[in-house]
C-alpha cells in the first residue's frame, strides 16, 4: 500500500498549491483587465488624433471667416455667388462634423456647449434654402447672411476655445491614468514573476521530493517483495470474487500448488477444506452485502487448511483488507502450525499423565494412610479403653510404651500427609489473635521433662510485652516450634537450650530463635537439613531415629504463614534455628485474648444416649468404636459392610450413623447416597464419615454425598464425642442452592466455599484460569469438530469427561451436567443432540463465568493460551 504523502502530495501541500494557483490566476486576471483598460485608453487617444478635434474646431472658425470673405466679395462682384455657395458647403460640412463627432458628445456636457452647437445647426438649416435658391434671392440676402455668419463665427470661436481647453485636460488625465495603469501592470508583472519563481522553486523541490519518495517506495516495494517471497508464512492475496491474485513461495511450499496453478483460481476450492467451503463462500457473500467480516482484522485465528494432496492441517490465519484500483483486496498470512499443535497435544497428554500421576499419588497416600491408620485405630483405640487404675505399675509401663509407639507411628503418617497437603497448597490456616508469650511458656513447660531427660536446661528468654497480642495460626506456629525444639533436645547432651523472641523491628517481622549448645551442623549440610527425608549422621544421629520430614514440613509451614525459616551453626558449637514471620494483628480494635492453654480443644458437650448405626468392615475397629460408644451410654447396631448398613438404615430409625469410607463392594460414599435417596426412616439422619482420607477434596466429596461430619482415624474417645456433637448440630443435607427461577444455580455456593477454604486464593484463581482456558478452547473447537467429515467422537467424549470433572471440582454443577451429557451423546446417531448441547453450553458458560466473578474470582482464559 502507498503511504499518504509518499510522492509529495500531502493534504497541506495540496492546500498550499491550490492557494498559490488561485493567487496566480487572480494576478493574471488583474493584468488582463489592466491591459484591456490600457487598450481602451489608447483607443480613445487614437480616436482624438484621427479626428483631430482641435483642428476641426479651429478650422470651423476659419471656414466661417472664408465664408464671410466670399460674401463680401459677392457683394462687390455680383458674379462671385459661386464662391459663396462653395464656402457655405464647406461650413455646412464642418458643422455636420462637429455635430456627428463622437468626442463632441463629451463637449456637449460642458456649460453652453450644446447651445452653441444648436445655433450652428440653426444657422445651417436657415441658410441652406437661400444658398441653394436663385441667385437674385441669394444676392439680396447677402448682407443678412454676412451678419449672421459673423455672429456664428463668435460662437464657433468660443466652442473651439472651450474644446481645446477640455481636450487638453482630458489628454493629460488619460496620460496620467495610462501611466498609472502601466505602473500597476509592471508591479503586477513583477509580483507574478516572483510568484512564478516561487512556484517554480516549489515545483522543483516537490519534484526532487517525489523522486526521493519514489526511490524510497521502490526500495520499500523491493524489500517487501523480498520479505514476502522469502517469508516462512504463506501470503495469499485474493480479490472480492475470491480469486487469488498473489501467491508467494512459502504458499507454494505449504500448499503444494505452483504460482501459475494458484493465481486466478478460487481460494475456496483450492485450499479451504470441503467442510469449510460453504462457510467461506457465505462469509464472502456476507462481506459483499454488508462490508464487514467476522475475521478480517481480528488478529490470529486458528483454522484448518487443505494441501494439494488433500491433507488437512491446522493453520494460524491473519486476514487484512487493502484498497487497490480494482477494489478491495484481502491479504491472508497463513502459517502451518502442525508441529506446534502436535507439541501442544503432547504437552496436554503429558499434563494429563502428570495430573493422573498426582491423582494416583494422592490415592496411594490415601490408601496407605487408611491401611496404616486402620491398625493404629485398633491399637490406640484399645489402649484408650483401658482403665489405668486397674493395672499394676509394670502393666501401666507396658501400656505407656505401646501408646508412645503408636503415637510415634501416627506422627510419621501425619507428617507424610502434611507434606502432601502443603505441596498441594491445601493446608488450611486458621489465623486468630493469641498470646505468643503464653504459647512459648506452655511449649517450654511441656518439653522441659524431655530436656531434663537429656541433661539439658530449657530456658525462655524474657520476651517483649508486645508479644502478648499477635495474629497468626497458633496451631501451625506451635507445630514449627515443637519441631525445632524437639531437634534441639535430640541433638544436645548436658547443655542449654534457649528460646528467644525478638520484635525489635515491630510485629511485622518477629524473629523466634531456638539456640542449643549441641553438636552443631557442618556447613555443607546446613541447607540439606531442610530437604525431605534427610537426616544428618552425627554423633547423636544414630541414636535418634526419624523420618527426616520435620524441617521440611516446618519450612513449608513457615512459608504458608508468610515467614521464613533458617539456621546457623558451627560443628561442636551448637546451632541457632530462627523463624521470621509477620505477627501484626489487623487493625480492628479487638482486645487481646487471655493466655492460651496447651490443650485448646474444648471438651465435647454431654450427649444423651443415642441409637448409633456403626458401619465398619474392619472387625477390630468395629469392636473398638462399639466399646467407646457403649461406654458413653449409646446403643450401637453394627453393620459389617456398606450394603448391610443401607439395609439396616432402611429398616429402622437411628439418631446418627458412623459410616466407614473404604469398604469392599458398596463403599461409604455410595452407601450414604443410597440412604439419602431412599424413602426410609434415615433419609435425614446425620452421617459421620470415619476415614483416613483427610485431604480437603475428599472431604468435599463426603459432603456432596450427604455426610454431615468427618471423623479421622485413629478414633479417640474425645474425637468421637466431638464428631457426634458436630453431626447432631447439622440437620440439613447439603444440596445445590436453587436459583430464583426454581432451577439450580450455576455455582454450588457451599461446595465453592469449601473449595476456597481448602485452596489458597491465588492457587484457586490460577486453577480457574486454566479451567477457563481449556473450557473456552473446547467450546471454540467443538463446532469445527462436529462439522468434520468424520468427527472424532471418542476424543470428544474423553475431553468432555475430563472437563466435566474439572467443572465439578469448582462447583459448576450445571456446566458439569451438560458436559456429562455431551460425553454420553458423543456418537454419530446423536449428532443433533450434540449440537443442541453445544448451544446450551455456549449459553451456560458466560453465566458460569459471571458466577465466579460474583465470588471475587475471574474465569477468563489466559492470554498466552491458544484459543481454538
């Protein structure tokens, strides 16, 4: 395309040239008018000279004098009348000349001039008959004739004098006017010559500028031709009739058609796949009617194209409109993205495999947690049933050893699960105001006996009073500090362990230090100790077993609390482990709470005797739970599997149901759904899930199945009482929230609230954007997939199934239901049903996005992700 002003014709230049042309035309017009006026004045001067008015005026008087002389001669010589008649004829002619002369029209305007001419005419008219009459009559009239001639002579003399004076003045004025006009013509000519010179200079400059612009345009054109000819992208130019007019080398390589084959051919039949040709032609007709297109100037669009051999492949298309003397032209830049699409598909499959691997890992952790917690539940639950008073000291010691070993094993299991939760970003923080000084004092008090057993002295340095009112998660902070203190006690013998809390920089950065005088850590091991499953071999290391997860968990917890964990040490000189984190309370005017006690969990409220249905496949766990419930005065009915529990719930009413999750055959989730969907007496009975599956997404699934509370194994009397109290305080079964029109809302509020509780907001936002990107790509590519000659129904069903799962995770239940229906309808026989579902999903998706926005989260696809 030629740039505006490329050859010197910018709008300003055109205006300037137009004004200059107008000025030149005006000057030429003025000069022409002045020349005409000069010509007129010269004509007037020329007429005066030709007629010789002054001579004529003077000669008239002379001729009258000659007539008088002829009359006098005729009076003395009667035979001289012929001379009188001759002289009278001459006078007659002079008077006629004075009367007809054009210049005398001006003289007649002078005062008295008209009267003199009239007198001359009267004289002529009076004496013509006499002069032309008989000689006798003329001879008799000579005296009178002479007298009147004398009188006329005076009139003509006055006429001549006035005329000479007048024409002298007029001649002077006309000479002055001609001189002025000639001066004006000269100035105008000079101005015209000057302007013409300026225009000539401007034209020369414009010519040089045009030449330079022409050279630049030529260079640009050659450069663009070189770029286009060597471009890796196919460049195709078509006209309004869809005929190809340009076809570069890349297009030859991409599509397989030579330049001669392509130019002049219809684009639709040449490179557009058969299933898109109708749409392409309709789009061209639509543009011809309305002048607007769907993809013209809309950036990069991903479509499909067809090669000469019939191969259909994905392309990126960018279409632009250009003007030409022949009308609109359309320039298409086409890039073969087959390799990129294959790479994206490979990445997608790799991601799916990674997700599946993570899911398998989570399932493995859940299974292993269940398998380990099940025997632990039996061990610790049975120990909890013992009445210590009835045992002798030796048996109490044995029982204490068993309890400590079981609790140590349970701690290892909890460490592994904590690692999984933290890595998944699902660790829930419960920030509140608390007294850090009281927390540190209670930790010191609880660990002093262990420290003394190692010969150590545990000391708390006096903390600042500001630390009585801080804000964070006290449980997670206690977990970190207990871990650090446990390590210090473990690797220090007969030494000193000091806890310091420093807030000299304010509560925005509080530093808590655990200082010991133990064996210390080598510099090369100082960073390794924070890795998972790492234990440092030291003089005490072989005597202190552990999983090596404590510091790894503490590091993750510190990061979750917004802080940082580190260490400084010298071998043989002890170690300093420091924790820096913000503890400033929010500015809401709350009063600081009272000092915390070590056991923050309140006692469960006393419950009346309950009819409990205990569904548990493990006989030991069933027996332990039955004993705990019976000891609290409850009536227990046992079911050894899920189906037996459903049958019992259908036969009689219970106050509460304890439902194990992992059972052969009908598991706890399916059994709970069966109870909720039945018409039996337990349809609204509170159900408590008993499981080792403590991950948040699992808990969400329990609630979705109709369960009211979760009891994590191993079960203790205290935890069992709390679970029963929690379940009995919830009588409503979780369900979807109906919308105003009676239909279910786009988003399950309760499910999304639980998800937000389990996931940090930034992680949830990122996951939502990933889901939105995949959802938008699915909806964008589905129409093309359905219009294909042989749609890949299996792939379509697999993608719909995967997205339905993602939608369900985020609580988009209506969208998940439509996707599941799409998965089911992905067959050739139900193609019309698929198209209907596509329209429904295209309508539902914006509603779902708006529901996420109402929750404060954006469900907009990522900009760097390809949209179909």
